[in-house]
């Protein structure tokens, strides 16, 4: 067993999947892989995520050190989200998964 943040995982893959579990985290990472984004831009391009859920998922991704939130000292404050190096490495894996999905499920579009 592997313990991380008070949860037990059966293996490292289980732990890795926990970091992106759910509908939005992988999508957010894929969008941030194309460059930094502001909150409203992320909300617009994720199509359907509520403000509350997006806020929660961004906070979780930040706590797991997959993204960084930068608040610029301006009025009004400008906030941008970036992938960390660990997040960029994960984005490469997610791109491979997306390629696999395209290969076998592109006919469903």
C-alpha cells in the first residue's frame, strides 16, 4: 500500500490516477499545456464546468503541484494558471491517451 494525503493506494498507478480522477482535471491540464490561462478563459473553453467546480479542481491541482497560480499585483488583480514541470510531464502522458482515444473512437465524433 502507498499512502498519500491520508488515502491508501494499491500501487503508483492508482496514485497517479487519483491526481486526475474526475471529469475536469485532465481537461484542465490539456488546456494549460497550450499555455497559461485565466480563470474565465478556462471556464469558457471547458464548456460546462461550473465556477464552483472549476475553483475546486484548480485548487486541487495546485495542491498536488501540477499547476501554479500567479496573482499579478494589478487593479483589478490578474490571475493566471500555468503547468508546473510535473504538470507538463503529465500532459505528455495525457496527450498519448488522447491519441489512443482518437485512434479507436474518432468515428464517434
